[in-house]
């Protein structure tokens, strides 16, 4: 059976095509200001990569903040459920999922069977999310994809005390004006995100093994900071950014069986 999962995030739309629980194709496009258009575009990208037509797809499930815009989906499912399903699929035995997306972050506690038993979301403030990083890199004028490597070269992470994105941006600008090394500032930004997310995880009730999903998982500096703060290994899959879409495609597999 062939299914598809579509995750419409605030920054990127992702799609995964799955056949018999195996990933055969995935795609990603910018969400922009048209979530519905992005859904169609990323679906077509994933279908093309899989070499299948829309008529061959048995079921489509949508997730993400823009899931309601996917009018061709058979069903919409929350990101919590999808990221949990994906984490257990990517690494069986995972007990805790941290998802850092563009506009929110989530901490999800699973039982031994991979079922969600507790979770918490940070969806009221950009701190601890990909949006926070975007604002900071604009202030620093550095590429987003360079944050991990630059943080690795830091001598001493700069202290970023504000959790509010607006005030933290002002703090970063002040550090730049005082001549602080960009590498130290970036390391401090990564530490600030990890500290906020780790506090949220502690409130949920941390368990291990831990997996990090979402686009921010590509930032190795945040991964290293989480490891230091949590004192536990943080697993990152090559498919980390596609967690929501993978989980949606997996759930769709169940619906067609």
C-alpha cells in the first residue's frame, strides 16, 4: 500500500510517500503565505520522486499548523501524534521526543509502547523555536545553516539572558556593538534555546532515549547544548525535519490496512 503524509509548518511544507511502511520519497518547499498552494506543490514533488500518480495513493494524512489547508487530505492529525509515531519508527524504543519547529516547540513523553502519555507545547512565544533563530541570524548577518559549525569554534558562549525574542535580539545587537565574537554569540543563542526547551522537557517528565525532531535538529550547536544540559544523548535522524510527515504517512498506512 502507498500512502502520503503532509506536514505544513510555518516555515516549510514537507511531504513523505511511504510504501508498506518504507519511505520511498520525500519533498520540502517553503510554506510562504499560501499553505494550500505549498501543500499541493510539496505533494507533487514527493509523488514525482516516488514515480507514482495521485491515484495510486491509498490515503493522505495532513499535520502541522496549516493542516486544515490541505483540502485533499483524508484526515488531519495533530503534530504531537505524528512526531511520536515517527520517532518510534525511526528509532524503536524512544521514550521522549523534543520537536523544535518554526513557530513552536514540543516535549512529548512516551510509554514503553510508544504511546503519548504527557506533552507540553511552547506556542505562545517564539523563544525556543526556529523563528527565534531566524531573528538572531538576521541580526548577526550569518547563514542559518552555519550556526552549528560557528558555535563549535566559540571560546565562551555569550550570556543571552532574555527569553523574549524581541529583547534577546536587542541583547545580541548590544553584544555585537561591544565587539563580542560572533561565534560566542551564536553559541550563547544555541544555549538559550536549549535551556528553554530543556526546562519544558523537565516539566513534562524527562525519560530516555531522547530524540530531537524538527528543522532546528539540523543545528548541531543546539543538539550539543541539549546534551550538556540534559545529561543524556540526543538522537537525531537524517529525517528529523520530516518527522511530522513521516508520522502522518505511517498513520495513513494504518487507515488503508
